[in-house]
């Protein structure tokens, strides 16, 4: 299996091809120091044997922000040292920090833009990236990742909407790439050539007049020319289309580009994989073999394996799926795919991040701060003697209402499976309770359902009884009869 093949990245040997991309946890305080909760979060990924763990974005500078890790001063090094030691003591997982510079934002909705930066400010940012990368090396990280994606400073230079008018201006691609080039050169100076330096940037900006994959191919080529050791691709997440909430600083994932960055359950799977494949092919066709990470709504082992087998990616990045189940790759290796807790793309984690609350997963048992332990030999939940008693009813609103009796045992939730018109069975949702309303059925089709209860570690019951719903095609010949309007009190 390609997924399980090791990969060498400038001397950093990944035990497999799975990466957890940076995900802000809001587990640190505003002081930015590594604490026990942060260590627990990343050690949990290491226990799941994830090939490369990218630690959440941490600031290279001292600007004020909510809870966010920092690497902007030597005083932060001991905490990071403890983190890397604990991860390395746990498994063969490798760990790199994502280092970030961001501009100021205010509760009024105002945000600082890069045209306000003087040449001295730019020089300082370049130095800050270099110093932070050197600290990462000193702290025992296996490499470092430069954050040049989403709404932050480096990405704003690369953007097609870069508002500057000088040699860093948005007028030419070469000028847009100047800042990243300078940062990369300084980082190399500070960490040497034998320390892996990755870069994250956007395959598409997903905003009006933003750049598309056409520019992204050239940006990737430049990164390869500069000696970047791996490329991790994201999309969107921009300030330009962010929706301002009264009294809150702008959050760059509230608009359409935010939806694209963390695609919700209404998006089809692998929405960015074709962009990544195009970028990888372009870079490879130009003689570079820099590994490329594909990220975006990947959760099915067969899909992940296919991307690698087809040469569409070198590494599989899964953020929300690894949050939901850090043991994903371990379960794949041990042939326990049926125990994987599948991300349902509900984006509760995204909402927690947006509200500066500790990021956890809706699918974890209530109140847990970290993913539950992997207990492969746990007893599977059992249906009552009389069975699950799964039933389905068609509502007047055109939704299917499913109810069932609770299973016995340590239950974390229930997976709901559906097959349409006798086609492939898919897990369409996971819920905590004993009911589910399916709003996505279509009259004139046949839908067959069953549910399975699963334990916190993902051990599932046998399927419940199956039920079939064949909603008729609605009658469109007359207007629907609404219930009589009730007078306002
Ligand atoms: C809660 C949360 C925090 C995130 N924080 C970061 C971050 O610090 N840096 C970053 O580059 N991307 C961040 N992302 C984006 C993810 O790395 C990833 O690109 C995105 O979730 C899509 O991948 P997925 O479909 O596998 O979840 C974050 C995503 C989530 C859900």
C-alpha cells in the first residue's frame, strides 16, 4: 500500500504518507506558551502514528492576538523542546511547526493591509521568520513549515490582490513572489540546507479577481526553484470576502473562500484534489520532485490510496479527519478500516476556532479534550434483544425521519448508512442520539437505510435492520396546501 510507504524529505523520514495539516487548537493561553493540553493533543497524533504532524500556526512576531502559540522569542523554546521530545518518544511520527506572520485586525472590522508596511517592516518580518525557523531547529523539530496560505502576511504578498505599488507590488508575479523568496533565503541562512523547510500556499484564492491554479503552478515552481522541501496546498480562507460580525475581529473563513478552505458536508469529497494534481504535474514536468501534499475533505482510505497510486499527490493531508480519529493510518495499517471514525464535515471544530474556544471534535464523547483512546478489542455495542427497531417516515416537507432503539454498551454515536436506487451503500451521517432527519432525499427514488452504533474508539455494532423509503414524485399540478395561518397574539 502506497499510504504505508515511508518517504524521505531532506533527511526527515516519514514512516508513512499521512500528514495532519496545521490546525489551530486554541488550547494555548494568550501568552503563547506550550502547555500540557497542547502536548497531549500532538502526542495523541503521534500515538496514532501519523507520518508528519504539522503543529498549528505559531507567531514569529509579538503582535497581540487571542490564544495562539508563539515562537517569537527564545523563552518559548523549552516548551517546544518538551513537545518535540514527547512526540519523538511516542512513535516514529515526525513533527514540524507551521510559522506565521499576520497583520493587525480590530473589532471594528478594520484590518491592516500589506501596503502599510515600510521597507524596514518588511526586513523585520524576513528576520523574524529566520529567527523563528532557527528556534524550531533548536527546539528539536524535524523541520519547519512557512505559512504562505489563507489571509496572512506572506499570502497577501503572493495574492493577485496585493495592493502594494513598489518592487513587492501585485502588478507582476515576480514582484508578488519577492517577499516569499526573501523569507525563504533568510530561513535557509538560519537553519542550513540540511533542515527540511516546507511551504503552505493556496492552489486557488477562491475570491473575486483572486489567483487560480494557473498562477499556483508557477508559484509552486518558484518554491521548487528556491529549494522548498515539500509543498502543502490549501485553498481560500481570505479576508476579502469575510463577513464582519459586529464587535468581532474579521475571521477569514466566514465567506465563500472560507467555505472552500474547510468544505462542509454539502461539498462532494476531494474538492481540491484535481488542482493539487495539476500543480504537482506541472512541477514534476519541470524536473522537480518536491513532494506535494493534497488536502481537502479526504477521509476514505481507498480515495487516499488512489491519489497516491495515480501520482496525483505524494502525501495525503487530512485535518478534520485526523482530528476526528487520530488513529486513521494505524487502523488502515492493521486492517481495521471499519473502526475508523469518519469525519462528517459538520465544522463544529471550525466554529470553535472562530469563537476562540478550545477546538475539539463533535464526534468525541462529550467533554473530552482529546480524542478517545484506540481500544481495538473493546466490546462492540449490542442492539437490544428485539433488535434496533429502525423505522422511517416521510415528512410532508420531503424529509425522511429515522428513529431507532438505543444500543447497549459504551456508545459514542450512530453511523447512518444509505443506498440510493440499489447503488453503493454510503455512510451519510453520524449522530449522537437515536434519531436522524435526512433532508437530501428525492421523490421518485428508492432509499435504503440502516444504522450502526459505535464505541468511542470506533468499534461498531452489526448493522440494524434495514428500512426502505420510496417517496413518490410530488404532485406539482396544484399549489401546496399550507396549514392555515395563525393570528399573531
Ligand atoms: C479548526 C481548524 C483550524 C485550522 N487552522 C489552520 C492553521 O493553523 N493553519 C493552516 O494552514 N490551516 C489551518 N486550517 C485548515 C486545515 O489545515 C485544512 O487545510 C482544512 O481543514 C481542509 O482540510 P480537511 O478537509 O482535511 O479538514 C484549520 C482548519 C480547522 C478546521
